[in-house]
């Protein structure tokens, strides 16, 4: 009974917070922010694209001309191409997928930080989860890339050459 009380007081396998917990928390929160921003940018892009398409079908008038004059040439090119290429989508082609993978990597880092000696336990069972989920995103990323190529053709292929899939280029463009 006394042993059970001591375990409850300390928490079974409890380890103090360490620098790896801080890194994992920072990565996790950053990934959530990146996903939210990317979702919002995609939503705004798609909404504005369909509004722009609607103005093209209207006869020349004050409203249609006003909307067209507000839209910059670079934004109009994006609308014509059909897919978002600005904001986070100018840094990586799939910011949502990249951030989601970062979420799972941060969960893994939390598990390493919680082990009694993180330097000795760099691999544990939760590693299987993050590896499998990252592999799932690699496969689904490949599939969505193929669908985008089918839908947008050479414009999307050119975008692929300019912008990396998940990891931003640190040292400029190709």
C-alpha cells in the first residue's frame, strides 16, 4: 500500500520537463499555426478565384471592372493557372501535409523526452507511429501530385520545378 502511494505521488515513470519537451512543444505549436494559415490561405484563394471567374461571365460593367482592377496581375495568373502559388504555397507545395507530419514528429519527440534517459532511448515504440504516418503522407502526397498534374498540366509541372514538396529550400531556388 505504501509503495502504491509513493508511485501515485510521483507519477509512474514521471520525468521532469527537459529541453526536448520544449523543442517538441515549439514544433507542435508551429505546425498547428502553419496548418491553420495554409488552410486559411487556400480557402481565401479558392473563394476569390470563383468570385473572379463569376466577374468574367458578367458583361463589362462597373462591378466587374472594379473587381478586375483590384486583382493584381500575379493573382490573376494564379486564378488562370487554377491553383494557389502564393503565401505558404510559394515556399512548399503542400504546407498542410508538411505541418501534419511535423505534428507526428513532435509527438514522437515528446515520447523520447518522457523516457528516463532520452539520450539512451532515441527509439521507442511511438517511433513506429510517426514513421508510418509520414510514409502515409508520402504516398498521399504523391497521389495528389499526380492528380494536380492531370488537372493543371504543364502549369503544375513548372510549379513543381520552382517549389519543393514538403521541405523549404534554405539556399535559394534551383
